[in-house]
C-alpha cells in the first residue's frame, strides 16, 4: 500500500529533525518550535485567504501547499501524528452521520 502525499511529507519532515540546521529549513523551524512553526502557519493561512479572494487558482493551490507543509511542521514540533488527526476527523464524521440519521428519523 502506498502512502499518501501528506504521509510521505510528514515522514520527510520527521526525518529532518536530525538534519544539519544549515542544510534544512525544516530543521530550523523545528529548532524554534512551537513558536516559529506556529507563526509560519499563521502567515501561510493569511496568504491562502488572500489568494482565495484576490488571486488565481494556481496561486491558491501554491499557497495551500505551503499551508499544509507548515501545518505538518507544527504537528511534528508537537509530536502529533497524522493518524491522530485522521482519527479525530473520522470521529467527527461519524458524529455528523449519527446526527443526520437522528434528524431523518425524527422528521420521517
């Protein structure tokens, strides 16, 4: 089974913890965690919002890729795995499905 691109990127970011700081932007971010990764994530979120409003699709895609990278760096800085995030998303989706079934049963 092949890993998703996000899982591969998360693994690469994790591996960068042991890189030389002068060779790795990721390592420099992790060395200043969680403050620097959190600030970069905030900056990228603003850039995504601006691209969504004032730029073309190509710019939005590029900014979204930057946002995802910085989100994964922040998660790694806190030693939170994608699997933990996936489980939370699954839990929420399950809760939403149960609520929808209850509304349907109550209205039917």
